[in-house]
């Protein structure tokens, strides 16, 4: 038996104000519930919001401290960080579906960084207007980026170029985006400031429909105190802003406990974040968890990141 229903939800990092139509099918033999997107109505919304992949928190380190990403991802900081290979995996919106996920790979060497984020929307069934199943497909989106950081006239600066790729059913398209950033250490005592202009460039186009890039000005602050590190960041978009803060405690450079808070008033998203990092030899294992209300599709999201010093 098949039941057709609809639901509306707000997701600040990826899907905003999308009315998702789902069909829940019960397989009589396997007794397995499976959500599918109804292609007829979904893809006009996904075309509009697909570039939100650029705003996804890629790692557990970022999401565990309220989605504050500049201290970890500002290209102007590359020369100051260790060379690391990183891998992350996230099951996305577990409250809505069980096969949507994304992975993130990164390689940092000296003042350069290469990364790739691939988002899998899950296996979807294609149906006609009468609900007859015609087949299945797996839409995907990805971002490939290359960054550089260094000094220009004694200032810490950095830049990043990105290629955006969408393969959504019969629509395939490419776009490009860029970041420019600076890092200002010890502006006041031990207070560090990061500033970045993110995601400006040339948005992908689906046939005659031109999408928009989530361009934003990001300002972050970090302040160490003994074994503690405090984080705060503002992300200013065209018509709204988001805010995050966090704190971490360092025990013997081997174990870190973390907590944070993220707020997006425009899309009515507010949630707490928690995380832990454990280091052994050259390995660093990171895990984060989102705690939110039951109607928040991001609640109970777990991220895992493994870093290897090279």
C-alpha cells in the first residue's frame, strides 16, 4: 500500500523553504519503509536551492562548535597549520530519510589545500503523473575546491576557487565560486579575528533557470584561555544572517570536549551542538552531534571526521 503525503520544513544549511512531496512504500516481502521524492514537484525547488551545498558544515570539528568554520577552514591560516589528510561522513536528515548523505575529503600540504564534498540525495523512484513507477535514479551534487594561503605585505591572506557540479535527474550543470580571506592574529591580547567573503562567482544554470550563489561575509573570533578555546562567528547573507558560538576544552593535547550553539532566526533554526576529539599518534578522531527540537530535520545528526597528519 502506498501513501502520498506532503510536508514543509526549513533547513538553513541546504534546503530552504522547500515543499517536499514524498511517497512511502511498504514492500510486502522485505517490510521496509522507503521515502522517495516525487520528481514532478521536487526538482524546481532543488534547482533553486542546490547551491546550498556550499554552506554545509563539512567536518565534525566545525559542527561541534556551533558551525563556526573560519578557524578551521580559513585559507589564510593554511601556512600555520599541520599537513593533514581528512575524511568526513554525514548521514543527512535521518529524521526524513535513511539514504541521504555526504562525504568530504581534504588534503592540506604547506600553504595549499584541496578538498571535495559530494552530496548524495539517495535513491529516488521516478514516477509519472499517475504514480506508476518508471525506474529509479540517484541525483548528486559536488564541490571541488583548491585553496592557497600566504603573506602579502606581511598580511595573512588566502583564496579558494571552487567548481560546483549538479547532476539532478536529466539536468547537469557546472558553476564556479570563490572565497577571499584574511587572518588577523592577536588583534587584542590573544583575540584572533578571521574575515572571509565566501561564494561569489558564476552560479550554475539549469537550462534557462539561473540559480543563485549563497554569497556571504563571514567574521569570526577565537580567544584562548588556559585549556579553553572560545569561538564566535557571524555569517551575513543578502537578506539575513546566521550566528554560531562554541567552546572547547583541551585535556593534555589528547582529548577535547566541545559544545556550541547555532541560530538562524529567518529560517527558525536554533540548536545545540556537542562534540569530542581524540588524538592518538598521528590520528585525530572527531565526532559531533546536533541536539534540537523534534521538528528540526537536523536533530540527532552525527558527523564523523578522521584526520591523519602527513
